[in-house]
């Protein structure tokens, strides 16, 4: 068995010329598919990708994401070039908000053509209200026997900008799916370990990823009162934004784990989340602290390393990281401690390569695919 990647190249503050050169270098190493991941503060424009992809001899897809990670280094302006060994097949869905019938037709055709392909990666517009219905449709059509790992893409500061590209153009509200051969057995670990500090609250009015009321009261007012009580500090509704990275919502699941929903904005009396929250669901307020986040990072690295198969781990050079941008935003300059905690638990010689995402995607232990928040997801052979 060979590794999934031919190579992964990283450059901070790359230029378009650098990207062209690195893509050519990756093709020369026999990559069969190339993914370009552009940090949201990079000077490389995703609008340049269609022309570059059109002149490249293998399929090239690209996305904009809050940040990238390589080794123990993270960057909001960096670019990753990932070269995949074949066989790899890919599909770009230009509108994840299309009707269920249209999406099923696109996915069923993909499966019919590439039915023998197993584990898959998925990058989807993490700021779209259609993320979760789309992921449910992917699961419905790709099946429960596939292991998926993926990320929500986009630019938090420019949410309406295009975030995904291929040789045909640039798209927002889109997704990329790329499948590997069944000869690869992907191992995935996800972790957040955030404790509950308040709740539950009944979601009495919501639309997609916008919560309007909790317990029949304006959501922002309920939230500010709750975190004031928990923190012991009077936090007005106008000051919520300063604290949202510390206090995400959690929806309790059957395994007693919480499905986290980060709050990314306050719209009047409503709270905008990453991922949908259904009316009549019960939400709890969770609490992120530096110690909790870094301990969870270390545990994720340890548990992932224990999952690796001895027969294939030696052939794996890179460990894929999908890490929620809200963790980095909360930790600030101390985010380096989280990366160090993960790397210290990985087998010697393994290189961390990945993204700071707007939501993380992985299978549950029952097989279903979930859109997560504030979670570390690690993947490899």
C-alpha cells in the first residue's frame, strides 16, 4: 500500500507564480489530483485558479479557508498544495442549496461512475445555511460504509465571497467531494470535551442557523443573562460578541456527547450559528477554556495515534488536521500550544497538515456524517 499523498507543499504569503510552480512540481511527482487550500488572508486570489487549473494536466480544485496548518506552524495567509496519488475521483457541487432531487442526481451519477471508491474528503461552504441538509443528502447517497473527513470553507470576514474553484469557475454555496480507492483504510478521531455550564434551553423560534428565541424570550437576552451568571461578570447584550468563542451551544446526543454549535454573530436579538439548530430542540451552554482545549488536543492526538494500523502507519507521512477556527480565535497567540499538544502525541516523523475550518465533518460511531463545531478532527491511515 502507498500513502495517500505524493507530497504536500506549504508557503506563507505565496504569490500566484509560486502556486503555479508548486502545482507543476506536484504534477512532476505523479499526483493524480491536486487540492489548493488558500488561507483567507492570502494575497493569492481564488479567482486565478480556473485559468491555472485549465492548463494543468490533472484535476485541480481549490478553496478558501480561514487558515492552514503545516507541522507546528499555522498561518492565516498561507497556502497548501496537496498532491494525491491515484486513483482519486472528484466532484464539484456548484450549489449545495439546490433541490434534493437535483443533488441526488449529481451524487448518484458520481456513485454510479465511481462506486468502488471508498473513503472520501469533503470541503463545503461552512457559512451556508444549506450545509447540514446537503451533508445528510451526501450520506444518503454515498452510504454508511464510507469514512469521510472534511471541513467547512469560506472567509469569516467576507462571507459572501466565492470560496471554491475548479477549471470551470469559482463558486460560493458549493462543495468538493474527492474519493480515494478502497485500498485505503482511513482512521479518524474527533474531540472537543467541552463541559456544560448552563441549560437546557428550549429553542422556541429558529430559522436554519439563526436562533431567534430561547424559552420564548429573545435569544440574545437569554444568552447574555446566562453567561453573566456563569462568569460572575455582568455582560450586556451589546458585549456578547466578545464572549461567543468561550460559550458555544451544545445539543446532547444519544451517546451523551454534545454536538457543538458555535455562535459567530449577533443579529439584533438573534444568534447566528455555524450549522443549523432546529426549533423545539434543547440546547445547553458549554464553556471553552484554554486548559480544556489544550487537554482535548493532546487526548485527540493520543487516541488517533492508538488507532493507526501498524501495517500501514509506517507508510503514512502526513496526519490530516481539521481544527475549528473558533478554537484558534479563542486561544489567540496561545493556539501554538494546541498544535504542540497534538504533535507531541503523534508517532515520530509524522507531519501535521491541515486547516482551520468553519465546521468539521466526520462520521459518528454509528456511521452517519455530522457537521461539527469547535472540534479537532485528525485523519490518516
